[in-house]
C-alpha cells in the first residue's frame, strides 16, 4: 500500500473512533450559567439581607495615590450611605472636612463654608456609584435589557475566578470575578470613554479580607485602579448596617462659599 493511501486510511480510522465533540453551548445556556453564578454571589454576600440594605456606616483609613505613589500617610474617614442615592464622608481626625452627595449633587463643607463641587468631580462620583458592586448586583442583574455572559474560569488576584460580564441597555458593561469556592467577588472592572478627550479608561476594584457583619459578608479591604495604576485604598475597621440614618443627615444647607472669589 502506498504511504499516502495508508496515511489517509489511518486518519479515517482515527476519526471514526474519536468521540464526538461536546455540543456547543447556546447563548441562552451561557446566560443561564452567568445568572446562576451571580445568584450564588448574592447569596454568599448575604442574600435578602444584602439586597434589602437600607443604610450603611463605615470607618477606617483611606489612602489616595497619584501615578501609583501615595499622596499622604492616609486619612481617617467616616462614611455614611443611605441607599440608593445619599452619601456623607467625613475626613481627618477632627472630622472637619465633609463631602456630601445627594440625588446627583455634590458639596464640600469645611471651616470656610459650604461649596458646590466641580461638575467633573460629581460626574466621577456618579460614575463610580453607577458601576459600584452593590449597584450592579442590586440594580443591573434584573434590569430590563441586561445581557449576561459567562466567560470562563480565569485568574484574578493570583487565584482562580469565574468571570461574568453584564451589558446593560445603555451599552455599558461591567465584569465581575467571583471566587469559585466562596462565590464572593474578588474583583470588578469596567471601561468608559472620556466625553472630552474620547480616551478609553479602565477602572478596576479588588475586594479582600471579608468579615461577616450582621449577616452580610463585607470586604474590609478594597483597592481601586485607574488604567492599571493604583488610585485608592481603603481599610475598614468598623461597619454598621441599617442604623436608620435620617435624610436630614445628608442635607448640605445653603452654599455660602466660592473658592474662585476673593
């Protein structure tokens, strides 16, 4: 038998004996797998207790970075959040610098008075809130028009993780990386385009050192990156949930200071 004919015959025999390839996963099956993983993550974080949060108080130390280098030795902070759209952050040991965010408005309060924050700073805050882990898991998952994708097992923060992406009706996407054993989030990332420069930016946040607080798994360490460069770290020392914060606690009062005027 000629060598070429023998080789063709051998290939045909091997192909006949080889097991059939696994069936392709349909988009619907992939979406169901992604939703199942997100449901496991929500359950691991606390289930109904996590989804039904009313307010949150945290205190600890925060560090800001410029080009990956720390700006200072860190600041003590006290943060108060009333879902879905109110936040108050008090900085320094004397708690004499306060930032308020309420229904899309932002203010800074110091000994000089109350001033309205620059619109770019408010837009940055609103973007971070819209892509925050809590907002994604409470609002995005079941919103109309959201598409879910399971993108396989990858490595995140030097450990295996299940990668799940969400795409909303505004064509905004966010990717979560979930621990396959605990199902807790270990990393989140999203991309956005600067409306002025049109540059693409990537924001990443990592979560570590989880503690169970009032039935809710809480990450006591978070690190934020901008385009791969560290921009902020927070280390929590205390967390309290559902303390009944009043709306008035997030009221800025009249704006009586303008840094651009002498």
